[in-house]
C-alpha cells in the first residue's frame, strides 16, 4: 500500500499557529476541480449554511460574496493550489462570534453534504477535513 501523505507541513506551524495546515496531497486541488470547482462548492455550501438553523444566524448578516471568495482562496492554499489568501486569520475573523461545537459541526456537516453531492471521493474529503479540524481552536468559544 502507498504511504499516506502527511497532513501538515511542519514549516508552517511554529511561527504561525493560526494559518491553515497545508496538506501534502499533491492531487487534492485537482480532485476538487481546481478554482472553478471550489467556487461551485462555496456557492452550494453557502445555500446550505443559510438554510441550516444552527449556522444561519452567523451567515445571514455576513458579506457572503466576500466570504465565499476568501474561502475559495483559503481552501486553494490548503490544497497547495496557486492562490494567495487575502482574508484575516481564523482567530481575528471569528472573534466575538461565540461559535459553539454544535454550530461548528453543523457547518462541517453541510460541507460534507456539498462534497458528497459533487462526488468528491471520501479519501479526498478526509484530507481536507483533517486540515480544517485543528482550526476549531481558533474558532470555537471565541
Ligand atoms: C474549519 C472551520 C472554518 C473555517 C475554515 C472558516 C473559514 C473562514 C474564512 C476563511 C473566513 C473569511 C475571513 C475574512 O473574510 O477575513 C471566515 C469568516 C466567517 N466565518 Fe468562518 N470558518 C470556519 C468555521 C466557522 C463557523 C463554525 C462559523 C459559524 C457557524 C463561521 C462563521 C463565519 C462568519 C459569519 C464569517 C464572516 C465574518 C465577517 O464577515 O466578518 N465560520 N471563516
């Protein structure tokens, strides 16, 4: 069996704990359909976040277009795509929001529904979720 690529790039950790962990899976960006695929994923998942009662209160007042743009950039960076993230850190952007575990997992669940609907392979989904999971420290209870 082939070795799994490691989840994180240790060089990003010591100086910048709030930066997303970068996956070493070289194919991930392609598997997600590159930039166009990520744009469609964010368009789809934002509709779900606005429909889910646990996430809607957070997103209904947000600048959704801007947020989707930053999410595309952030996911692209996580997947080692040719992008630069121009948004704030996770700590800065979720400060004072009072996100709890329930809304965090609701958000992730809606993302999984989107990825399943788009037939993103389970293994690739897990690579992404593994990179997102550690961010909960900067987001929940802040
Ligand atoms: C791993 C989980 C999460 C990731 C990767 C993530 C990522 C992001 C990113 C990249 C931004 C844009 C920051 C900027 O524009 O400067 C953002 C903003 C935002 N996030 Fe999250 N987020 C996560 C969890 C959550 C959760 C659980 C909620 C609420 C249920 C949430 C609600 C929001 C809202 C409302 C904004 C807009 C803030 C504003 O416009 O001022 N996020 N998030």
